[in-house]
C-alpha cells in the first residue's frame, strides 16, 4: 500500500531526486521551456512554482531562500527576481504548464514539455 508516500518513483535515492529536480528547475528558469519525462515534469512543478512565489514576494529573505534552494546559482536567482517574477505579479498561482508530447521511441516513456505560462 502507498499510504502517505509522497512523490513519484524515479528510481533514485532521495538526495539524487532533489538534485535532479534542482537541475531541471535551473534549466527551465534559464531557457523558459524544457522537455523531459512526464513524471519528472510533475515532480519539478511544485519546486519551480514555489521559487516563483518567493521571487514575487521579493526581499532579501526570499532571495536567500531561492539561493539556498538553487545552491547559490546567481544567474537563476537574478533571472527569477528580475525577469520571471514581474510577469506573474497579478497571477495567484499556476505559473507553469505541462503539455504531453509523443512517447519516446526507445522505451516508450511518457514525455512532456513544461514551460512558463
């Protein structure tokens, strides 16, 4: 039974999953769109949306939270605070969209494209 088991099975240890989500989020913020497996996109979405909410609120404390979450990556933090957050000032939530794409040929993995709305 899966009672109270949060998250998806990505066949990685918890630390590896955190790093994977952080890496995918970094690419999404810097590029604006990303194509990956559906499970990875769904696992990454709450992480990215939390970062955008922090950036929207602004201030030094929120900037430090973003820096801590992104392992002191200044490019990601600056892009979130200066470019992405102002776009969503009036929006309450739902900053990303996941669109399913055709499955991968080699192993038929469900693919999806995640992008900012």
